[in-house]
């Protein structure tokens, strides 16, 4: 199990079709995925078959338009604000976090990165996904 960048994410970055500072970036939690299928091209494909957390209190999270930092050796998304999903009823197991570009609906929205999380049971307490010092996307 590992974090994954979706195939088209790389292409969109190279082609200039993805602006991480102005696009509507969101996140959702997965419950049964153990690995990403990086060929998926829509959020609908990623969450097919009840892959998304559905417990009471759960809602998808909107990102905060991160800053893209470039240097001579590295580029990364400087978004260190954790994704906070609120209180989710007990009984679900979180396996990952999908970060995606929202367009109009799940069919048109583009999965960008899947973060493989330690399996975590929901307990009726608030759930957040902590991001590292260099955010959620790093190209080196």
C-alpha cells in the first residue's frame, strides 16, 4: 500500500491544465480501498462500489487553495492545513483520502492523489487527515 498520483494528474501538470492555486480542490475519505487504480479518470470510478465513507456526520472537505512552491530541485503543494471531516459515526474504517479537482459532479471531477492512511476505525469523534510540512503533492 502506498500513496499514488493518478496518471492524468502528471499530464495535466505538464500541459498546464491544472492550477492548484485556483482550481476547486476537495478531499473525500475511502473505506475499502487498499490501493489506487491510477488509470481512473473520474471520482465516480474511484468511489464505485461503495468505496467512500458514508457514516452519519461525514461530508467531503473543500481545500484551501494551496500555494505551489517551485525551486531548482523540487516542486510541491504547500498546503499544510489538515483536512477536517467533522464527526463521523462509529462503525466505518477509513483506509485513504482522495484529493480531487471538483468540476461539476463526480463524473466530471478528476482524482489527483490518493493518500494511503493507516486503517482507522471511526469512533464518533472528529476525523482529520494530517498533512506533512510539504503538503500533499511533491515532485522531485
